[in-house]
C-alpha cells in the first residue's frame, strides 16, 4: 500500500484528536505550516458587505411591480451605477437592468438609445407561458427625460424607457459605481486592526535580525519597503542581510490600541458620509467639541442624500407618467430618524377617484 496523508482538518472539525496516532504526525506538521489567512483581506470583505448594506438600505421603494424590489434596484445602482426601467410586451414584464449606449446622443450629450444588459445573469428570460425568449436587440429603448403633456400610448410603452443613476452625472453620461468609489476608504479601514494587532504584539514595532550577507545598506532599504506588509500580516520579525546585531525599523514609539480604533471609527464615519448617512462627524476628538466644530469637520450627508433622493423621485415621476404605475421612493425611516409617513400615491389616487365619483363616506352621510 502506498503513502497516505490523512484528512486531518476533517478529523479536527469532527472533534476527533488525530495526535494520538503517530502516522498523523506528518499531516499535523503540514497543517501547521499552512499560510496564515490574511486578516486584512477578511476585514476588507466584511467592510465591503457592510458598505453595501448601508448603501442599499438608504431608501425605501414603494409599490414596485412584480419581479422587482427595492433591494434589487439599489444593488444594480451600487454595482453598476445606473439602470434602465422598461417594459417587454412579449414577456409581459417590467425590467430594471444595467444598460449600454445603442444609438446616438443629443445636444446635451444624453443617450438617444439604450440597450439593456444582464445583471450578472443569463441573456435568456422565461415568459409567463414558460417559454424561453432571446433577451437582446428587440429591447432597445429611447430614454425619456421629462414629463409629457399628452398621455402616452400603449405603443409608447414598448418604445421608451426611463434611466436612473445612483447620483448626479458629471460630464459623462456614465457614472462610476458606488462600490468602486468606496473601495479606497474600505482598503485603508482594513489596515487599522492589523496595525493594532502588530503594535500590541511587539509594543515597539517591527524589528530585523541579522543574517549572513554583505550588503547591509541595500538590505535594510529593501526591508523598509516590506515594513507595511509585515505590519499588516502580523509578522513582527524580518530577516536582514546585514552586519548589525539588531536593526530597528520603527522609531520605537508605542501607539495605544485605542488610537487605531479611533482612526478606524473616523474612517468609518467618512465612509458613511460619502453615502449621505449621518455618522456623527468625522475626526472625532477625545475631548468635547461643539456642534459647530463637528459640522465643519466632515462632508454634510444631507446634500448627498437629497441628491440621490431627488434622482429617484424624478425617476418615479417619469415611470408613472410613461407606464401609468404608482411607484415612489423615500428615505428609509432608519436613515431619516422619522417614523414612516410616506405618501402611498396609489392609495391617494384611489381616494381621490372615489371622492370624484361619489364623494366620501362623510359626504354621503350628511
């Protein structure tokens, strides 16, 4: 029988100790020599998830059509920056998908034709009869940009679409997806806990130990470039090919753990403010500051939220005008801090219609 390497990880997860069997020594040694899981990368993944959750839950969508919900719309905006709302008569369905230019541009640089793209999915869609239709060229639409004085026809619903961007466009008609804009802040945030971990382990920073070699200056210079990586991975020792006994790579000062966490909190506040969420102010101080000082220290989230809300509500007005729907969007009550008192437009329109036809119950009882 040939050599066999037992599955030590499975045994450990099952609660079985493999150390009693001498044949498992090699497998245990191999298991112990596996590279460390990157703390920085795992933290970065967690912060990215939290950032997405914060972003897609800023707004509440009301009365959306079947097959669409607020979470899906906001995910398209978070990862693609923009989406198009349109109707497909063959499938008898409304869609909100990323899009690409398919045609020209007008005098303001706006698209005159858009083609929907899959949102990380298939190009085929199942219709109400269970058949599969090719989802592509037949769905090219012309965007509308303002409320029309005359009513739209049924044919117009198959001709036009409504576009929505996560935030106001700059010169280009395309916007950078939110997740890419937030990524640099998240990257720096993911450094803080590894830095704190290294500082707590060493108290004095990263050091180097002498090894055999003859070019001390170049080796120390090369090692200085590795300092950040060593701190992030939690490795307190670096090999130095130099003639000195011990080489300090930091200034020996000790930073308290709370300073790293304070920096992390400040970065997180900044991340939230970029989403238009009130984080309590950037650059929190250990001492008391006035409200005026806090207001001057970070980007005002209200203007960012209002920008996103205006775009979404204007989008709802255009969709309702074109398709005769009753969708709407408001700030989530957890963001605004106010109870949910949003205007359900469909209910309001029904009430108005009933009153115009036969009056309210109060009127009929008089």
